[in-house]
């Protein structure tokens, strides 16, 4: 087992655990609306796809079904956030940006995977890349500057959200005491941990994918 396989194995464990947790949250008997359950099931579907992605030569979902599904999921979060939140719509949209960004990252990776493994006349990056060589030096060189910028922007946004979420549940990382009126749900105190872990894993996958 090489270093690439080890990283892929760790990511698969992370995404599998996140998927199981997401399904558990979706079917838990606590009071939750259909929109909240939809959020959790979409996160679980994304985690399952991400768990399989490092080991497949092609996108886990057939093209263009995967692109359509995750595009709809990216739109779902801001649309339902505005409809379910009776307060500030700007604040609701801001809270929906991290999960929407995660789904947008999935759309981007699905599209890139299809571009690299499609028919020869569509494949501008050369022969299909083996999953064991994803992230190897030189892959980024096949991408246009615009594609590299999109990848970097998505990865940085997800990394920033991951750090923000993880520091909320790890008091030792705080530089100052957390306010008493924090936004952590008392029914799901470790929700930020799972959300942050998912965002961190997705940002790593974005970079490895290219």
C-alpha cells in the first residue's frame, strides 16, 4: 500500500462514517421537518459518492445524472433556507452557502472526472487517469488556469468552513472563550464536527482529484 492508497483509505473511512451519521440523523425519531431530513439525506448521498470516488476510474454516478443531481442539491440549500427561515433572508442564505459550496464541488469533480475519462475526442487531458495517480505531480498542469482557479477557490472556501466548524467543537483550539449564546444545536452538539469533517475531506478530495 502506497501513500496515495493510505490517504484514499482514510478519506473513505471518513466519508463512510459521515454517510452513516447522516442517514441516522435523517431517520432519527426526534422532531425534524422534511426539509431538514432532505438536507441530511443529501449530505449522506454526497458522502457515499465521495467514499467511492477515490477507487473508481470514472465518476461513481453516470454522466450527466451525477452532475444534474448535485447541481439540484446545490440549489436546494439556498432555496429551502430562505423558505424555512422567517428571519433575515440574507442570514439564511449565508448559512446555506457552505453546504451549497460542497455540492458545487461535487458538480465540479463530476465534470472533471467525465472530462478526463470521456471519449478520446472529448478528453483534452490525455488518457484516463488511474485513481491511484490522482493528485500526482503534473495533473494540475493539464488544467487551464481558469479550472485551477475554480478548484483552488472551492477548496479554500471549504477549508475555511471546516476550520470554523471544527474549532466550535474543540474548545482547546479557541483563542478566546466561546460566547454563551453559541449557535451549536443542543440536540446535535457534534453537528459542527461532522459538517467540518465533511468539508475538510471534500477540500482534500478537490486537490487530490487534480
